[in-house]
C-alpha cells in the first residue's frame, strides 16, 4: 500500500508540473531533442556505439556457444543452427542503418 501511495503522489506531482509547463515548454523540449538527434556528431557516435555493440554481441555468441556446446536441448540447438545458416555475413540484423 505504501508503494501505491508513493506512486500516486509521484504521478500527481508530475501531472501538476507538466500542466503548469504547458504546450509551449513541450514544443521547446521537442525541438531541442530533434536538434540533438539530427546533429551529425551525435549520429556518428550512435552508429559507432551500435557497431561496437554488434561486435560485442557476435563475440559473446561465439563464447557462449563454445561453452554451452551440446548441453542445449535439441530444439534450441536446431533453431540456432538454422538461424546461422540463413543469415548472410554482411546482413545487419540489429535494425540499424549505415547512415
């Protein structure tokens, strides 16, 4: 019950502060966020982070596969093998683009 009351109090506080700020402040924040996300330096950094993440995920997959080996249930092992066979080496399956 205590957590529910805390949540409701926080929700009410956020609502009051949000309504006082109004639409003008919302538009100002939205424009600032858009300007930041369209900055070339930010985009390059995000793409670099995505590439580093993909490389780390690939290394982790190899390490985990080597350690787990045949201890996976048959259906899981079959699924992993079929996914590896379908994927081309240059395919970007993480949903990022090279912009």
